[in-house]
C-alpha cells in the first residue's frame, strides 16, 4: 500500500515515491483505469521516483496507482491546491 495514500500539496510540489518492496510501479491517471503518465516502471527496492504536481487554479485531485497491484487496493490520490 502507499503510505500515505492521500496527500495535499500546492501545485508545483515535487512528490517522491519510495519503494519499500519490490515489483511495484507508479502511474498517474484514472484509478485502476487507463494509465496516464507513468512515473516509474515496475522496480525493485530500494528505488525512488519523483512527480511534480501540476500548477492549478482550482483544487484538483491527481489519482495514482501501482499497475500490477491496483486491484488489490494499491492506489491513492494527491489533492493539489493553488
């Protein structure tokens, strides 16, 4: 699971994903749906990847998930504020 699975940040913030285990990825896009922006392919720990949140004018949610484990609940959301 992602920890935390929800995060609130200002637009333009760099978010770092760090692997505690192997066989995970990070994709920003519809939860368990069609992948959007791939942040990291399936990788082994230790590993980290960064994502810069979009600059927004209104509050926006950016969902993310682990492609092989989304159906098992490995997903989350970044709440982005102006």
